[in-house]
C-alpha cells in the first residue's frame, strides 16, 4: 500500500439521498500520471473533493501517501504534500500574480524558488498584473505554477485544461509531463478530453454513474481489450450478447461489434461457433473504451 | 500570511466605514444636508450604525468568495483557500479576529468624540467605549456566523434582520435586560452612578460566544 499515493476503499457519497459515488476503489501508484475519466456528473469532482476533505464520505476510507485521512489534522497534513487546481480556477481577485505567489509560499516548506522562476518565465506571467485581469488561460497557468512550485508529491487537477485554447493546453500538458519526468510527481487529473488523457496519462480510471468501470495502466488496457467485428449472413444472433469475455455488444442488422477483454483467442473461438461470415479483430482506442463503457444505460 | 489575506479582504470595507465616520466631523453641508443634522442623526442611531459596521466587517469570509460568481455551484476562490494546508478553524479564527479588531478600532475611534462631547470623564468614558466594543461583538459574531453559511448579501440581510430582532426584543423586559443594544446607551452611562449595563455585557459576551461556537461547529461539518 505504501507505493500507492492515492487509495480509496469502498468510497460512497450521496447528496440528498441520491448516490453520487457507489463504492469507489481507486489505486494510484507513486509517480504515475493518472487520467480520471467520466461524463459530466459521473462523480469525478465529488471524488476529487473527497480526496481533499472538502466533502466527507458517507462510507469507505481514503488513504493518501499510505496514511488514512479521516480527520481534519490528517487532511491538513496530506494537503501540505498536494497541489490542487480546481475546475473553476478562481484565485483572490484582490491580489496580483506576485502577491498570490508570496501569499502561498510560506504554507509550503518545500517551496521551489527555481520552479517558481522557471514557470513564471515559461508561462510569461507578469508579477504585477492583478488576478482579475488575467485571462482564463493565464489563471490556469498561475494555478499550475502555484501547484508545481510547492514541491508537491501529488498534483490533483480537476479539468485542468477546460476552456483553454489548444496552444495553452499543449503548454500545460507539457509542463505536467515535464514535472512528472523530472520530479517523479504523481499526477491525478480529471478530464473528459480523451485525447489529452491518451497523450500524457500512463494510467486511467473511468468512472460512470458513481462506479469505477475501468482502472489500469493505459498500455495494459489497450493490450487487454480488442474490438471484434462479426458479420453474419442473416440477423446477428442474440447469443453474441452472452459470449464469455465480452464486455459490451452493439448489433446492427447483420453486424455485431464486441468489446472483448482477457483471453481474446478464447473469445474468438467462442464467437466463431456462432458461424459468422467474417471475423475481424481491431485494437481499441481510449475513446472506444470510454464510449462502450458509458453508453450503456 | 492569513492575517495579511484577511486584511486584504477587509481593508476597503474599513476604509469606507472610516470615511463615513470621518465625514460626520467635516464642517459644512454634505450634499445639501447640514453636518450638524447628520451628526445628530448619528448620535441618535450610533448603536445601529456600529451594529451595521460590525456586520460589514464580519463579511468577506470564506463563503463571501462565492458571492459574485457565475451562478449556482460556483465556489469562487473558496476551494483554493480550502485546499491550503490550514485547518478550517484556523481560517475562521484569523478572519474573525481581524474583523473584530477592526470593528473595535472603528468603534473606539468614533466613540471617543461622543464621550468627549457628553463630558463623561475618563473613567466612565473608557468603560463606555469598552462596553460598546463588547456589545458590538454580539452583532459581529451573529454576522460572522451568517458568513459561514451564506454568501455576502444574505449574510448582511440575515445579520441586519438579527439586529432588528434584538431591537424588537427591547420591548420585552425579561429579554431586554440582557440585550446587547442596551450596552450602547450613552445616556445611561452618563446618568448612572455606577456601572449600568453589566447584564448587557454578559448577554453580548454569551451571544458572541454562542455564535462563534455554532460557526466553528458548522465549519467542522460543512461540505464544500
């Protein structure tokens, strides 16, 4: 458990009786870049807030850096090692960029002046500029600077690139990858931009309707999952839906598209017993995995 | 640094209030109204004015950061503050103590001329100023409590409503005895042979303590 920076066990949360999280078991290893995927309202922000102790779970446990976080004191200790960028990216409107940095610095004994100077230059943030006069992209960059410079072991980013133009998005993603590579920082970021996740993440967690539906290393998932296309002479038989090893099935007329995982050869053997006219096997993209798992009612 | 942040959040409110109080002592008419009339109005209503000042300075807390936002679900910079490695109680304590100190400073500065004009003398005068500070803490604490649960506007409406209720409760003798508003009465201090409003002090201190206790309990449990 000690090499897991984030670990949750059977995490549940409801709002006014409506279940937002239905027993989440997350495991994020140290040094990984973990993309936390899901549709709007799937439970991403709720999970992030629970990790930061902004919300309290109805049931279940949260372990950060191997320590149980169940009190205000343990949450404060954990937050000392965490950098956070919220979805809204709002800072204090009565401060300038420089004042904001000087305000945050003393809270973090491991503050990295070198990283502060580096990202001030990379992001071209003018220290004298008041926060309200920053564009959304610049605000995001300032928040990232504050998160990156504090020497955090874990970055929790809630939709970090939301609302940014492609150029700024690329700068932000490169900064994250650079930090993970140079400092070994663990990055846990929620997003619904699949291309970004595929670009920088080495691990993904997919949440849907408050449940974790996929979790694992991105490469392993891509190896483990295959798209099997079956074309039949007549209507696709209903039996395809109950094939062992098949996660999801979409049928349209004579064609059945299966998302299979595990022992693909064994699944193919079973599919061939249904006597399709043709069988094709394709690798899957993250987008396909996402769509197949969240489309089901 | 939290102290500096609290100062940054409240300084314009304080400047505004200081300017309002300072204007009372300017000679000559203000927008056509003779200053003597304004001063007389203030002297009649200084308890209410101080109460309002206290409620204004109790704002600008954690929840007020959500006020001028983009609609429901907007958190402003509150989430950023809460993600700092600082306990919620500490955030509240620093903010509350800063505003309380500003309120007391404002009341002391504006009460001294009243004491002087009333010819209260040093002993009674200083007692009166101390009493005004203690009693204003009741209004301040009520407002600080509202600031823990609502945004800026409702915090003001709620605390003004609470001050209004305190005013109404003056009509009911059993409640009036401990009413913080009685502790502001300059004429009572001037007329009394000895310390007149001990019960109002006790009532104010109890109300302030109760509100602070409730605010801390709410903060401990509140979900953001």
